């Protein structure tokens, strides 16, 4: 009996040590965390979810502003847009990824936190009826915020989505 208690005490101590050392992951940190994906990895996940994308230059070169690239996009961003598509039941077409030519900053396209999508009627209705209006961005774009902190900003030709 004492051997059993000793083993159990050791297991409890080990689990407590792991719990203290492990970082706390919340819904918001989980969305922003993850790994950097290659263009092919992200494209495969998007394709499997029925999400399409378009590029004015018909290319995926991250260093060409006319391309739509997913190189070094966060896995949380890909999960976020897939979740959005499933929840909204809208067709989703990505028009911007991690390519150069977008505004800089910590939560930028280049750093893998953003995608731009086409502003279809379905997408716009879903965003406006599901998320809380959060005021206007510095550039005047109206913003809507999800309960997990994602920001949907309506720019002139697309929805700019930030997955934090």
C-alpha cells in the first residue's frame, strides 16, 4: 500500500511541476499561436476546406505585390478563416495573404496574421450580424470584433481580417 501511495505522490508532484512549467493557452493565444506554414501547406488546407483565392498577377511570390501568397502565414490564421467559412456558410475567396504591399505592423499581413477576402453579400451580412461593431479604424474602415478578438475591417474593395 505504501508503494502505491509513494508512486501516486510522485505522479502528482510530476503533474504539478508540468502544470507550473506549461504556458497557459487561451482561445486568443491559440489563434495567434501555431506554426508558420509554407504556401503549399496553407493552400492545401484552404483547398480542402473549399476556400478559393485569387491573385491579380496569377502568382504566389511573397515578394511581388501582385501575387497572393501564404508563405509564412500563421497556422492560426488559416484555422481562423476555415472556421469563419464553416460558421458563415458563405463562399470565401481570399484576395490577399502574406505578400508585400500591405501595411506593416506586428499583426500584419507580412507577419502572417491577416487575410483579405472578397466582400460578397453573404460575407458582409454574416460579419455585420454576428460580430460587434467596434468603431472606425484610423483609415476610416468600419471594424467589427469577434468574441475572441479577431477584427474584420471593411476596406473599399475587401474585408481585411486580423486573427490575433
